[in-house]
C-alpha cells in the first residue's frame, strides 16, 4: 500500500500578515469563530464530523471546536482555544490546541469595549457584530485568499494524486460492465473512493456523483443500485481531499461502444472544454470565459441538429441554457467552492443561463478554478411547457424528444486550473479523459 505523504504546513504568520494588510482595519475588531460540533438528531451523544469554518481554518490550520481567532489592529492576533476535557482525551484521544484559554476572550473584549466588531467564520453567541462592516470585511478577506500560496497548491496536488488511482479504478469497473458483468453506480463509487483513501485522502471533497444512462443528466445524482449497460454514458463527479484541500473532477466515460450521437455530444463538450481552459489567463473575465464556452457548445448543438439558429443568439435567448443550465465553474481549494463569489458592485443575474454562476470576477494570478462545461437532456427542462413555448422555434423538439427517450443522459468534463502568469496549469490533467 502506498505511503501517504505528509501535507505541508502553511506559513500562518505570512498568511495573517497578508490578511491584516488587505483588511486595513483601523479601530475595528475582528473575531473569527471555528464553530461547534452539531449533534445528530436522536444520536444520543454523537455529532456530525466536525469541520472548522473555512475562514477560521485558513488562519489556524486547526479543526478546533469552539476556537476563536481575534484581531486587534493595534495589538495583533490572539488565538483563543477551549480546554480539552478529560472525557475528550479518553473517548476521542483529543489533544490540547495551543493558544490562550477561551475564557480569557471575555476580558479581551471588555478591555476594548465600545469599538466596532466584525465577525467572520461561525457566529459567536452573545456578541453583536456590525453587519455592514462584517460584509465589507468578509468581501476583502475572501478576495485576499483567492490567490493560493505554496502550501495550498501542494495540498491540492496531494488531493489530485489521491484522486488519480480512484479514476483508474472507475474505468476498470466500467470496462467490466461493458463486458457483461453486473456493475452498479454504487459499485463505481465504492471502488473509486476506496482508492482515494488508500492513496492519502483525508475525506472526499464532496459527495461523489455517479450517473449512468439517463441518470447522467441529473446534475447532483446520488449513486444508486442502477446497473451500467453497454452503450451508456457514465458521468462521474468526484475528488479526494487532503487536509481540507480538494480536487473536483468530472469525467464522462463510455460503457463500451456508444452510438454516433453520444460520441458527437462528447466531442462538442470536449472541444469547448479545451478552449475554456486555454482562456483561463490572468485578467480574463470569468463571464467572458463562460459565454465563450456556452457559445461553442450552442454551435455544436446547431451542427448536431438539436438547436436552430445562430449560436450567439441562442445563448442570449437562453435556449442554449436548456442543455447547459449551470455555470462554467467555480474557485476550488479550501473546500469545493472556495472563495467564489462576485466583485463588489456586481449583482447575481436571474437569467436561466446565468443564475447558477458561482462567480463573477476577473481571474488573478494564483487563482485555482474548475472548468466544467456540460450538455444534458434533462426531462424537467425539456418537458416544461413554458420552455417549449418560449423556445418553440429554436429547438428541434422531435429530435430532442427522441434523444430524451433514448436515455442519452449527458456529458460533463471538469478539471482544476491554476491560473499563472505563464498561462493555465491543469492540476488534474493527468486523470485520463480517455472515453473507454
């Protein structure tokens, strides 16, 4: 069994200095809470696995229940930590996190009474924060941690290294299904995740998605007992996580030979995928990258006979969003949608083709983003009478109905891109895209 490498430790002093400079606080106090464990309903003394709020973890690299990081621009950073109880030592093997005892926070606050407070992370009971200042400071905090430091990139690469053998296992069991063996979506998930953990994963980055045939059109599909059939498209969205930093990868594989329509659908997404990755350069507006990918895929659907008209107009009218209903991607790193969002002053669109975009920002050096174009035949969208009326002349409805009835499902491909001054670095590109 491979030996798991030790995740590198971040330079927390440098990280905190960068955050302090970015926030440029004068008199405001900043409190960042880790949060508390959440009890499982009816589970007696059991709790859900604890993960500290990402804003706290970024500053501490600790999973400390009840921990608080406090910052006073006049005196610096203080870590307040709860005392580990004897029961926690006995039952959980927990050890004491270094820091100032948590009860001292009250005196720290009393000595600074009357100063404005911003609160990030999990809310702290009994402390009232200034909502407007909190929003402004959170925006600045989020923006400051978008560029990934060396330790973050290294952990992401460890997560990718743990993910790669998982995808090899998935391809193996899909090949077995193509050869006639009974293989379910759950079987694919099981073999994949076992390899993640054998190769150093701390946990999965999110709930693994596996959808075969028509299930490949369910955007957040739970793996089920559905059997893979020869001729199916099999969509897998899964990734390992190492010390809170993850990989978010999607591959669509063929279960044996598939028909020409499925091959063409894959080729359309694959072309848009390559072009979108190449567009991930410093200063590129994410909305522009998204629109270009949507237009590329709309053009492919026109050539395929699914859509009718001009590709740009089909994107503008949201006809293309019937088949590409989500955003092109999101930032990735400390969690699956790390530090995504919008630049100040930009509003979330309500248009069908834009309402699900996770970010509206220019890409900066050091950012890590997913690129995940996809095309799907989703019954809930295709059979919606309002969509049929609105786009009656833009869609070849008889062909779409035929493809939906065939269980075509969908295709998505996703990699994690590190934006650098030298161009995009594909962190997950070593995971094969080979279709079968």
